[in-house]
C-alpha cells in the first residue's frame, strides 16, 4: 500500500483507476502517513473520523496505530477493494456523500483525519468547523488551500476561508508533500494542516458580511459591501469609528475588525 507498484497492481486487479470526479490521488509514502497519524494524537481505542479513504492507505495507518476508524466514502467502486485492504481492522465504512453527512450528530470532542478530495476540500472543512464537534482535525489538502486556511490579513491568500478557519479554530500548516508522494501524482504540491477547533457559536451575520467583502475583492470595502446590500453611508461611519480609511479593502481587516464592523452595522452579537 505504500509503493506505486503495489497500488498499480491493486487497481489493476480490481479493474479500477483513480477517478478525477472524486479528486482521487492516493498517498503512497509511509513516512508522510506516520507524520499524519502522529499529528492526530489519538489515544488507543479512540474513534477517528475520515473522509475519502480511497484504497484505505491512511485508514490502515490510523487503525494499525490503535484508532477506531469511521470512514465516509461515496465511491462504491471501491467497496470490494476496501473489503480486502481493511479486512480485520477496526474500521467502519459509511457509504455517503461527505457534504451531505450529518457531522453535527457526532459526539463533541471528536477527531478527524483525512486526505481530502481536492474538489470538496474547502466546503468540507467549512462544514466540519461549523459542526462544532471536533477537538482536532488534520487535513491533507492542496498547498494553495492550506495557504488560504492559514493566511493573515494583507496577503493574496487571505479571504473567506482564512477567516472561517480563524473564527472557529487555531490552525497550523505542518508540512508539504510533493506530487511524487501520491499515485497518480497531482500537478500541485499538497500540505497537511492541523486545526484545533474551539467552542464558538456560528455567526451567520458575520460571515454574510465577510462574504460580501470578498465577493469583489479588488473593490474598496465600501463598494464591495454596497454591492452586497449594505448602506454605504452607514459603512463609512462604521469605518471611521474603527479608525479605518474609506479606501480600505476587505483583505486588510483582521477577524476582530470584521467582528467590530458587524456590530456597528448590525447591532450586538446574536446571529
């Protein structure tokens, strides 16, 4: 499972190939698998949730290290293959679309690890954070997504995803993975990010404001928010009260400044 030849033979034997529709690039480097397992930091027998187990490489590494793994998979073509690769291990495969799965039904303080399909990484991370059920999440994503998750104000990568991650958690990019660590190799570098969520209520009004601010990020914040349905004179007064220039763009504001701006526009917290 940790060599290209083994993976090729396995796929050939089951008449399968990686499917771009599911963003399938299978991690085949044992060293990176160990580092991901260590980053999750589970106790023996503790449950770890996973999305997109694929051939079961990371799933096996988690289970062999002592985790009880629950994997959410939607590609039924892999069912017979996974029955072989995961045989005898404490793994439950749930056949479902991860974006439709009820993450809020999980116990509080759950753990998550996953080599996320590139095409759903951003909405899935958002759902996992909003569920409020995890104490730690370790995700393998495109480096571009990892940079957006951990970006700071004033950078090109900073935006809605950065603020969503900052609002719900503390995040750290742990290490990068070259294309050669996967089969088939993707055209981009990947990265592992560890998130430590904190118990905060979701704030739809805050993120409505942030979405409007970045919907047209080249515009000034006043113009972007006007396009999003906010009253320009009110926005200008709020910016002045916060000591911000009327020419400021959304990418310059920190999470705290967006929170203060929301209160100035919408009133006290509560939604």
